[in-house]
């Protein structure tokens, strides 16, 4: 399967014999991404504490930035004047911007929703702001990422059927307006494409309806939204499965805001291609390291005199150069270098997992890999060890 | 002039025709340092926000760590068990540890001084601790830097003659004890050498007496202490000149805790070889950048839409990859990457200045260089520009 449109494209390179997973190449004007892939989050135009060359070394190929945060500061006009998001971030690879919908509904002060859009108060200076589907597309154009996400309405409880249905149908109406504005602004000729977002909460029929409505627009890629909002694992499974199995085979599928190693294994097996989450970077700053021992708190006293690397099989700067004892000392001392090194490690851990996932899709061994990840992540060493 | 002892040495390579400055090579068990050189400060075993490979790329060849901070946390026994300071910091070049004297007198809670040493309360856990000259040498041995500084007594007011004289004479008595303990612990055979510290405040006769007493011990290097404690520029000049001109020509001279570009020009012209200061790293974290426009506050609104690099002639990662507008955005957003990039820039600025100083010593042009630095640092652009 393959698909191409004005600088964008997607091609399936290999399919798993064991499940619905596939290895693909997603092409953008700023380069290609081999999928499944994890996108680090660069909320304000920076993946916290990491320089762009480091991201590339760790295996990052596409990164995410947040429209809401950048529109508030420094403002999309400033970003455009400074040469766009790629110049701002000093990242010449693919970038995706979310639409700000999630933040408007979760972060904004005094948010007021109507059919036209959302009026809210800036958390930075209290100014009153309005996001409409058209306005969001204009902001994303000014930011200049390769992929702009449509402005959607994400219900806060994926099990409240009335709320979910209302948000899902509004998302469909808003997508019409996003697509229209995207086409008015040159469509893919602008160098930017638009991904639509499927909603529908944890209801299979609503997800099915949403896939139908969203894929009625012939877009370069489709995303699954409304997950990772605090739902149960079962609710997430229903949402992902009902949507992923109905999305077209020849377009990339992006599961928004997910998540953890176990989530990746399950969602990739359902045919998901792109992921983003703050887990590796946020955990790095809170002194949590991903490892074959699960998520370990490096501040634990058992690491104080431990001369071994965090993970002897890891090639990140933290594991190559520093002992667990040093990492603990840096963390206990709240030194920037501690947060930096753990962030680098966690990002490398995530990208290495995606290397393994792609290898298992191409060459087999999915069950063993899934068992290993489940074992690693379930194990929590008692503090005395 | 040249000097060598058990893995340590110093050799003058060139002398200025215009002043007392010299270019030299200081040899240690972990490599050589071409002097004059600036040592970044790695207080707790990390130069804040900077990875060791980055330090080397920026031009750092020797770094400083603080005995007081490391003795409190993680403790010198932990550092030794983890393989010593070089392993802890992942820095295989030369390291110098200060003696903790300065911090004991300036930071410690409820400090009590007697002829034997100093008793103080840990700022971390309130524990009562005692530093004696012998104990400090033992701690520094456990830390394992290439150069250990003697435990000295630095008077808080360099113009209070009675206080300065008392502290200077105590420093001499304590040096005797440091030297004895250093020799008992294998001397330079341990891989670590001891630098003595000249005190004497802003009094030429006391500085002269102190040089005489300190150089009565045949040490690998000598330092000038008791400066950069809030004195006037004139007081610092007297202190540096009276000491530097009397110190032996064939040993490295280290001016402790200094300072700024203008200080370097003056002190190098007096024959100083080594410097350390928190200026580049601390200013980086407080959003101040050194430049040919003086010290600029990158948060200034005039940088918001400025697409130019901070300094077009600078090869640091901040100037190579980011605009002033981005650096301002990162700083205003309190993003770690802002502090990291400004720190890298400031360190490169300092090391580039030392490159220029060494070139002017070897090839001439000192007056022009001094005028340029004075002009750069005096200039402060009005905020509207």
C-alpha cells in the first residue's frame, strides 16, 4: 500500500504475520519517518532540556509542539517572523503541531464553548482569546509544522455517552471547517498537511461513526483522539481497536497522547504508526528512569554507592558516562544535569523500544517482545534490593 | 623556565614583550592545560547544565569542584567508592578541588573557628562537622582531584588589617599542617598535588610576607586567595600585583574566584595562569549573555523578533543553531534549554577570550586586545536599541 500527495506520502514496507502491526515510511517536506515511531513532545518549541542534535542521536525523527502554548507565547506571528517552528526549534526534521483543543479544554481558565469555537482566558496574562477551527488552522500555518492537527472537541469522560456523542459530532462539524480553511490556504501546497481526529470515547459504534465521518475527507493521515484522558485500559483498548481497524490501510494512524511501553505494544499490534507523550521527558525531570527493572526512582538510597550504569545495554549519554551513584547524587542535589541525563536516557529507552517493535514486525518474535515488555514494566523491585 | 615532579609539571612556552603575562603548559596526571586558562566551576560534581563532552568542545581543559559541597553530599567516601571525582563527573581531564575554606566561612551555619580548625553545621541536615587542615587534605585525597587546595582562612574584609593579619598567619600555620598531611599521604605519589594559598588582603606588606611563608614550602603551584570577596578593583589590583610579582616564575599561579573579562586581562598581564569563577554558568542561568555588547539580558523585549544569532562570530551551539528571538522565548518561558544554551555560550565566550589572551602573549597586540575587552564590557546598549 502506498499513497502520495504534494510532498507527503505513506508506504507500508512490511506487515506483521502475528497481528495488525506494520512498518511504514511517512514522508514529509522535512524528511521521512520510519513508523511505528515515537514523537517526543516539545511543548513550547523545545523538548525540555534536550538539544536538537541530541534528539537526533537518540533516535527522534519527528517531534511534536503545542499550538496552544506557542500561540500564547511567543505568539504565532513571532514564530513566523523568526522563520517558523523548524528554525525556532533548530529542528530540520518533521514536526507536528497539535491543535490546542486538548489544552483549551483542560488548561484554559474560564473556557466557554459554543458551536463557533471556544473563548478562553490566557493562563499567561489573562487576555481573552478565541479559538475557532478556522483560526486554529491559521495559527498552525503560521507556526509552519509539517503536520497540523484539526481542531477537535475532546469530551472529558469517555464513558459519558451523551457528552461523548455531542463532542464527537461537533468534532465532525469542526473538521469540515478545518478542511475548508486548509484548502483555502493552499492545502498541501503550503508545505503543511492536515490530519483529522477520530473521537467517540469508549463506544465502538461512536468510534465507527467517527471514522466514517472523518475519513469522508481524503486526508494525508488520521489520528485517534480522546484517549489518555484518565480512562481505564479496557476503555482505551475499545477506543483504539474500534477506530484503528476501520481506518484506511494506506494512511498513517496516530494515537494521540499515548503513552507507556505497554500501551505501545498493544496499539502497534492494532496498526498504530505514530505516538506522542510527555512520559519520557516528564519522568526524567521527576527522577524516574525507564529500565528493564520497570520505572525506577533514581533517588532511592540503594543506588547511592552503585557504580554500575543505569542500564548496561543502553547507549545513551547517561548510561555511557555515569554510574547510578552519580545519577542519584545529581538527582538528590536537584542538579540540571540529573534531569538532562535521565531525560536523554528515557528518550533513548523509548526509541530503542520502537526499534525492537519494528524489528519484530519485520522479522517476527512479537510474542516474546510483548512478554519481555510486560515483564520489565510489571516488575518493581522492593526498595531494599 | 620549567619544573617537573612526579606526574606534575609546568613549563613557560612564551612570554609577552608588553607585560608579565606568559603562556605555559601545566601538566597533571590527567593531561595538560595550556595557560592562561579558565576553569569552569563544577560545585557539586557537575558544571551546571553542561555535559562533559560539551565542556571539552567549548574549550574547557581543567575544571574545579568544591570540597565543601561534595563532603556534605554525597560525602567523600561515596565519591571514592564510585571511583573518585573523575569517574563521578565523567571528566577525564585535570580537576582541582578547592579546600572548602571559603564556603566554611561564607556558607556554613553557626561556624566556630579555633586554632585547630573550624566546627560548623551542615546546611543540608544540620549535622555538626569539623574541618581541620589534616581532615581537609584527607577529604580531598578521597575525592581524588589532580590538584588539592590547602585549607586557608580568608578574612571577610580585605581592608581590616588586624583581621587580615590574623587570618594570614593562621593560613601559614595551617599550610604547615596541610603539607605534613599531604606528605604523610604519599605526596604527589598519590596522583594529587597540593597548592598553597597566599593571603594578605589588600596590604602589600602582608601579601609579601604571605608569599614568603607559603613559598617556603616547595609546592607544585601557588594560589592567590582572599580576592573576589566584594573588595574594590583597586584593592584587588594591590592584592594580585603584590603577590604575583613575588611568586616563583617556574610554578603556575592561580587567582581564586576571579572573575570577569576585565579582571582576566589585568591579572594575566600580572602573570596569573589559572582562574575559576561561577560567572559564565551563573549568568547563563539568570539569562545574562556575555557578548561584544557587554553583558546582555536576553529577556529584553528588543530581542523578541530578532532573527540574528546572539553573536555571529561565536561557534557555540546557541549561536550556531538559535536566533536571539528563540533564546529570548526560551528564557521568558523558563525553559531548561534557555539556561543550557546561554551557559554554553558564556563558557565559549570565556574560553575564546583566553584563546585571544594566549595569542596576544605569543604574537603581540596586547594593548589592542585590552582596549577591545574594555570597550566591549563597558558598552551597555540602551534598552530601546
